């Protein structure tokens, strides 16, 4: 038996819809092709315009640098130290006699002069002892006069043999004993007079006195070891500045003949310049084996007693030697990692960097120990635009020292409070 598949008949309405759809899609395909063609033409045109590559950027202009040759000057070299001021003399005032303090004749912290009264100890017991010593001396003087008179009388009787020689010897010995007793009495008078003098405690030297340790009314004791401390006095004119120097600096100073009398200058912690002038007056007789340093001292006049023991300061020591040095502005020295460099410009305008060894700074100029020649053209302005190996336009400049004082180094303590002025 043969099976036949029925053939589906096409609806006339569906055929009409398909024809209309095909008619609508045909224009859209044409527009798409037109857009693709336009895009292709645009790409071809851009390639044609840019086929020679993008225009090169304009070259940067050469930097303008100010250059100058290093100046040559004679400079005095100084070695720097740190030290502290101390009194040229310091004494502890203690009583020479015991007793009660009856008066105090100074104000704490004032300047006193040598011999000025400071304390008074009750003198009455010592005046009584002085009177007793004078009475003993008068008695000894009377005994001596009597012994001399008896010896004189006995001497007149010797010629008639009324007095034996032994009696004469006894009377002569009595005169000698009376003389010795009188001398002892006079010595006691002097001792008691000193005790009375010691009841007024006087300043042993001129200087600034500390505060009193004992008030009036207290008992004080004398003695070699256990005497009561009354106060202390520091002599401030002259005043000493002590410091420690390394073995290397000591050898340098010795070789440059910086002996006693060399000039030193000191700057205090709130000062920017070295205003205090003095002279080296002592160097110790050996180096400390533990630290490898040697102790030295300089003396400063201090008539106004402004400098005070305990002050720290920065000191510089001059050996009196001068040297010829090249100097450039300190700002022209640049840092390249661990080394210092200076930019120089050759005759053809090429910038180069030269490593240098620096010395001390003098009025805004830096001493160059090595690395530069006197004919080098050093960049002193515009060095931030200098690039080694590139060309630069140069203009002539001038190197000069700045003489104004730099006050930025001075550090003053800031006040903790403030109030409105009434």
C-alpha cells in the first residue's frame, strides 16, 4: 500500500504579506551598503592625509644660565669646638670661729668685692677672751719688771760678795722665764684679736655670690672639715672656657704652632656670630686614653659679668695661618647622592657637573678645597635648569660675599603665655 503525503496549499493572503516584506527590506540593505562605502572613503582619506606621519613637537629653547669664575681670597681657617664656661676661681665661704649669726650684709646673687662683709658672728665671747689675754699679758709684764729689778739689785751686791753666784743665776733665769711668759701672753692677745676679727666673715675674692645657706640666728661651727657652709662665690672676671679637643686637632694645632695665646672666639646658643673674644691659656699635659681627647682652656675678660659658669658655647680656634682659597656661592653647590657637585659651562655652551671637596662657609661663600679650576665658569643662577650634556645660553655674573648677619641661626625660647597690656 502506498502512502501519499498531502501537499499544503499556500494561502493567497500569506503570499501577499511576504511580497510586501521583501519590498520593505530591499531599501534598508541599500542604505547600509551606502554607509559602509562612506566609512571606507573616510578611512582612505585619513590615511592619505596622515601618510607622512604626525608633525614633530617644537624643540625646547636652551636654558639661560648665569655663570662666573670662582673668586680667590686669603682666608683664615678655624677649628670648631664645643665647651662650657666655668669660674676662674670658686670658693666656699665657711666660718673661722663658732657662734651665732647676728647679721647678714649681702643680697643673694649680688656682685661682691674682695673684703666686703658678708656675715657677722656674735663677737662678745671673743672680745671677752681678748680682754682676758690682755690682762694676762699685763701680769706677765709686771713679773718681768720685778725679775729685772731683783737681778739688778743682786748684781750690785756681787762686788762686795754679799750674794752668791748661784743666786745671780737663779734671778737671771727668772728674768728669762718672765720674758717667755710675756711673749706667750702677747701671742694669746694676737690669737684672740684674730678671733674677734673672724667674727665678721668677709668676701675672700670679688665675684658673684650665691644665696645664703644660713639665716641670722643660727649657730655655726668652725673647723677644718666640719665647718658650716655659709655660701659660695665665683670669680667671673676673667672667666674660663674649657673644651675637649681630638688628637687630630691637637696634632694640627701643635704643628701649626698654636701655642698659648692663640685667639679664640665663642658663640652662645642664642647668637649667630662669634662675638666673645679670648685667648688660649692652658692645654693639659696629656691625652685621656679612654676618649682620645685632650683638655684645654681659654680665658675671656668679663667686666659686665654677663658670661656665667655652666653656659655652653661653640668655640672656634685660629692658628693664625692664612691660605689662598677658591670661593663660590654656597647655593651653587648641589647634592648628587653622596657627593657634592658644581655645574660648569664649557666654551661651546655644554653643561657639565664637577665633583668638588668643600671647605667652610664664609659670608655666604663656600670654600672649594679641590675639584675646580680658577678659570671654570660656574653656574651661579639658574642651576636648577642645568642638565649635564645639554647646551645652554650663558650670561656673565659676579660672585660677591654677603656681609649681612644671618639671624636665622639664633634660637630664642618661645614664651609660654601672653596677656594683654593694661
